[in-house]
C-alpha cells in the first residue's frame, strides 16, 4: 500500500501544487482588497443600499462587509466549497474510473497486490492532497492577516477544518458513485449538480422559509463559513460529516472489491431492473 500511496501522490503532485498555489495566491490577494475598503464605511453603506434586498438575503449578512471577518465570510469562505468541490469531485470520481476508462487498471491489478491495498493507497494520496491544499489556502490568509489587528489566526482555521469534512464528504460520494455509475463524466455531472443545487438551496432558503426543511439536511448547512469569529468549531457537525464520509468510503471499498474491473471505456448501468430489461431485449431480438 505504501508503494501505491507514494506513486499515486507523485503522479498527482502537479495538480496538488497547482490547486494549492492558486488558493494560496487567492488568499494573498483577498486580504489587501479589504484594506482598500477599510475606513470607508459611508461609501460601503451607499454601495450596499444599491443592492436589491433579495440579493442581500441570498448572500448573507452583507452589512458586515466593513469588517475583515465579514468580508472574508462573504467574499472568500462563501465560495470555497464550490471552488474546492471541483477538486473533490474530479479526484474522488476519477480515483478508480480514470484508469478503468483508460484501460490501465487491469494491468495494475494484475501485479501481486490486493485490491484493498490499491484502493486505500490511492485514497490516502487523495486525502494527503486535500490536506495540502487546505493548509496552503490557510497560509494564504494567515500571512497577510498577521499585519492586521483584531484578527484571530486560530479562528481563521475553523472554516478550513469545517471545509475539510465537507470536501471529504463529496470526495467519498464521488468515489462511491463512480463505482456504481457507468462513467466518470456521469458521476461528475450527478455530484456537481447536487453540490450546486445545495449552494443555491441554502441561499434561497433565506428568502423562502419553505425551503428551510430541505436546506437543513444538506451538507453545506454544516459548513462553518460564517460565524467562525465568535463560534468555535461545531464538533458534532464536523464528526458527523466525517462519519458519513467513512461510510461512503467503506461502501466504495466493498463495491470495488466485488465488482469486475472494466478493461477500457465506459461501463453500463449496473442495476438489476435495467439489466433484466436489457437481457429481455437481447432474447427478443435473438428470437
């Protein structure tokens, strides 16, 4: 497993560095942007008055833009789940499916290594990549924020810890679905639609109370991108998402250990009812 881990991590280091450095630079740029607005409260009030009330409600408490905490919550932490969610979907959905569709996974599996070692070695490399990207993202905020007063450097870490459980959940969800659905592109589409829908439902729930019941059970509800200044990490939410991610991971491992490896190309819909219908059509055409 150690060999698989090191090889997979080495193969994906370009993507990890690209995402990590990109997020680091984003953090370096976002804090100075606030500095240009600092001390211009009257201008900010006039700017906020120009926004429709519905937009103000959708994006949260925009009146707090005149503080560094509120500015980061709205302009930075609010969009991180969508940005890093792309990495989660592509890495999780392609962990097994990429090599299957390239026709190389069967060659790797032919070596004297168990499927469990192959599976968990690759997953640990993805987990390491996620942690590296989040640490670089955190450093991108910490470095410029050190020059500012009344900014808790430890508090800045709370959203990133919460984001880790959120990203891990979507990584394992994409991984599990990639072993059920015919191809990586379908998996990416399904999980991507779910993630974007979650984002918009959370926003619209602030405008329509009828959506609150749905929003309260979706993953983004448990992301602490706001309220991290005064609130500590909600460990119940954090470990709850971790637990769901572990269950999805175990299901994916069980599924990978039992299923046939595709030699190359995309698969088919592996559901009993659809399989019976397909077999029935073949029998009818054969007659």
